[in-house]
């Protein structure tokens, strides 16, 4: 059993804050500062360039990939980290399209995160030749998977509503129709149990700075199923994905297996922070996280619905159909969220009208849920949100 009071003690959370935005940026693991300082002083400072060998910097992307792999049901040596999620989306899509050369359609849904859609559009434009992105409503995705679809590009958990797709079922449908399944796990990794192997996923990508707590700008990850590992051709064929980077050959030969999905020099300091966070994740079972997350989200929904009749639940009511976040709609959602943040309850706002709250059992418990409900109830009852300063939109919402 995971000891959540022990994991909670391993995070720094500012006094007076109820942090319900770990789905967007995880908080600081207390050990991260010392770990990053050690990497800076003892490794970068003392070893200089020899750190790539002596401190094992070069192996970090695959070593860390394996640690994340355990949390998402990936086979050993099928996950590597680096770059940003947008880049990893592009990489997975480009390889997947090349593996299904007679088809031209990337299928996604209108609940997907816009960056994934933008990357797909950009890739189609570069490829020309009739490639196109098709989007349908989330509930229509399954029916839209037909023989024209080359690749399905689906984000398992909707960033706005928390609605969760059935990965096993959609992957099976994709395969039955001859399509390749690319999954985005941005709001799944560290939030819910994922079984990439069991689902038969072909490619998957995700980020480390949300539920995995690697800090702002932490690197993304990519998974390639073992059956494709030697067939997938990287479109972003950088030198660190080459079979022999230090042979400095003039032409590209893909590296062994998942190593070929590396592109360029990895962010060593950010990876050091991520390793400090993964030390916490090593003590955690995803099934325990899920059970706890459902308790917390159910408690929050019940509390808010009892106290705030003008907020409309935007997330699925059935916990089996949602990830680890709860969203409510209100036309003044932005101002309400600013009023909450001013009172120490940090969630976020997603246009046009969504108040989003993430529940992260590693460091959130009943006391935070009840505290957030009480403050939200007061903000709504007394219309505390109705002040001009809460209506001025910041750059990041
Ligand atoms: C958070 C998120 C992103 C962000 O991509 P970055 O390149 O890391 O900025 C992309 N896609 C999805 C589905 C996300 O949830």
C-alpha cells in the first residue's frame, strides 16, 4: 500500500495554499533542490564535460524512460525522454504515418489539446500529398475510425473536462481498421493506471511536468511498442538518435530501438529534478493513486454541488469515465478562479468557461478538498469574484 502521508511530506507546498493545479505544473519535490545543486556543483562544476560519461548524463534519457515506463505499463526499454511534448507528438505522428503509407488521414477529436492538433496540421502541410487532419467530437471518434485512417492521435484524458477515452477499445478498433494508434498521456501519466502493453498501443507520448512533478519545462517522453522499435523511422533524425553519434558519420543510421527517438542534447539539470521526483514515484502504486483520486474527486463534486448550485459539472459524473481532475462551468469562470487564487486555492481556468481542479493524492487529502469547497462556497455565496481586478486576463490562465 502506498503511504500517502509519507509522500506528502516529500513535497514543498507554500503555507496557506491549497494546490489543485498539479495536473498543470506539479509542485517541488523537497529533494529536487539538493539534487539539482549536486548536479550543478559536483557534476557540471567539477567534472565539466566528462560528466557525460562519469556522471552518466548520456544514459539519463533511457534510465528515466524506464522509470516512467513502469507507471504507464510499458515494456522495458520502450520509453525515452527529451524535448517537449509538442515535439514528441510530431515525432510519433511522422513515424506512424510512414508506417501506413497508403493512407492520408490523421484522426483526432475536438477535445484534444490544441498543440497536438497544430503539430498535426504542420506535419500535414510539410508532407503535402493529400495528408490531412480530421477531427470529430470525442464521442464520435470510435465510429470515425475507418479504412481511410492512417493514424489515430488521441489524448486519453481531456485537458478541459477530464473525460477519459477507453484506450483498449479505441486501440482495438484502430487495429481492426488497419490504423496505427498514437496516444497522448499528458493527463494520464501519474494520474491514472495506464497499460500501454495490455492496450496494444503503437506509440505514446506525454509530459513530466504535470503529474510527474519535474518542474516547469521538464522533458517529455515517447513510447514505441517493441514490435515497431526497429521499424519506426525518426523524422527528427538528430545525432543522439544515431546508431553511433560519436562516429560523426555524414549520413543518418537510426539507433537501436527506442534510442532512435532521441534528438539532441538532453536537459541534464531538468532531468536531475525529474529523478528526485521519480524517487517518490518509486514508492507509489498507480492502483492506490487511482483509488485515492476517485475518493477525492467524488468528495469534491459532492461538496461543490451541495454548496454552489450555479456551477455546472463539466466532468463525467461516473469516476470510471474521468481522469484525476474535476471541472465546473460558469460564465464568470475566469473571475471566480482569480478570486479563489487570491484566497489560496490554486486551480486554473480554460476558455471559454471552465474552472479546472486537479487532484493529486501524493500531496492532496480530504482536508484540502474540504478547505477548497468551503472557500469556493464563500466566493460564490458572496459574489466575491465580482471585482474588476479579477476580470483582467493574465497571459497564462
Ligand atoms: C500539456 C499538454 C501539451 C503541452 O505540450 P508542451 O510541448 O509540453 O508545451 C500538449 N498536449 C497535451 C495533450 C497536453 O495536455
